[in-house]
C-alpha cells in the first residue's frame, strides 16, 4: 500500500479547501489509497470553522483585513499565515479506528519535534464548557488531542467523514504573525527555526511508517483538479457558502 504525498504550492483559501474536498471525493468514490497533502496560503487568510457564524469574525480585529474562507470541518477560526497546513485522506477501512488518526498525526509530529529539541505533548485533558463559550480562535481552544508546548497550543486537527473515507486536516503554528499577535508559535517559544518544507518531508515519512505503507511523491490528478475547480466556483469561493451562518 502506498500513500501519495503532495507538497503543494501556496494558494488561496478557497482553492485549498476545494482541493481537500476533491481528494476526499476521489478516495470515497474509488476506494483508492490515501493521500497526504501539505500546503500553504498565498496570503494571510482567516478560515472559519463550519459551525461559526460569519458575523463572529468582528471579534478578532487583527485579522479583519484577511480574506475569509469557511472550512467543511468544525472548530475555531484559524489565521493561516506563519504555519504549515496538512490534510490526510484515507479510506475508513485503512484508517481502522478513525479517531486514532488524531493520535497517528499528532504523535508522529511530537516525535519529529523532539528531534529538534522541542518537548511538545498532547494536551490530554477533556474539553469543558459549551461551544458558545469557546474562544473565537482555534489556537486559544483546547481538546485532549491538541499539541501544546509550554502550555501553548501549537497544533490541532479536525475531521470530516464521507461514504467510507475520512479527511483530517490541521495546522502547525510555526511563528507569530501580526494577524494574530496573541498566538505564540514554535519559534517564539523555543527559538528553534523550522523550515516548513523540511518538516513536511520528515513528518510525512513518520506518518507513512506508522501506517505501514510506502510513500510516493505525486500531484493531484486531472479529475481531482477539475473537481476542485467546481468546488471553488460553486462552494468554497462563494458568499453563499462563506456567509451561510
């Protein structure tokens, strides 16, 4: 079994969400092997969690100038700037217990960071309180699976399932940005500089090893690109989707 690895070029928020959705479609429809994608953002972008209201973005003044996109997964808003974003799409039969994907991705990231002298760990505590009372930004929230360093959240993930496949995507906060200055990243907390492309390559090898599969560098297929363009024009790039709540 092979895991396709895509290390993508920077793109808009609408395109990044659209391609993730297209990859989920293909694994769901074809039952093909999984895909691990690392990607970047062509400009600082605010992504809302699926359940957040569009009007709630006024709570965060630093990201007001950022373009907006809505994810298909839940959780709090993320300012995508000085970070590395990943998505992992697998058939449910390959993912076994879907909830264990959080552990697979997060524990392998913790192991990789430890080689760089960064002693990160999972938060490990159950979340408390209601959704309505949670902070606007994802990185100010905590769930048991979140990765923390010196009690600061530095990585988190969310999932979506569809007809026998699961999409998990998440963000690793590398350093502070002026669009979210209240959040400290790995470099701010540890003084360790991390090349995101190097992290993607090394982390992907650990994920593949944990899953017991090979790793094949690839690109999105023609079908996936066409489907992503449809999602961009009909869903993630539209006000109807972005303002739906």
